[in-house]
C-alpha cells in the first residue's frame, strides 16, 4: 500500500495537526517506510505459531508504597501555562475544526 498526500492529510486531520508542505512530504516518506516494514512482517511464516490473545503476567512487580509529601500549590502551578485564583485555568470549550 502506497502512502500518498491524501492519506497523510487524513491522518493529520484525525490527529488535529496542521502540517506544512515540507512536513507533509516528510510524513509521506516516513509513513511509507513504516507500511513497508509492516509488509515485510507479512512475509514471515507464522503457521506453527499459536494465536495469542494476551500476554499473561503471573505476578505484577510492585514497589513498596511509601507516602511522601506532594507538590505545593505554588510548585504545581509554576509550570502551568495559565492559572487563576490558585487553580489551573483551562478553556471553557474546544473549537471543532
């Protein structure tokens, strides 16, 4: 399957990305390489490999749960793009394109 401009624009729209012409050309090449690699996997002989529905993990490794102090309000808001009255400020709605 060849990747073309229409495919890249469709994926970009689904991901809500705005790509420049240069980025579109690069994505055509990059996605083409990915699809080509997946096509190579199709060539593998898997007739003797049993299907796998999930990978069973006998025991999930856990760390010891030790409480520790969290961030202060000032620390948490220090990297926020917007804050208001000691809280994160977020848009009221998201415009659909």
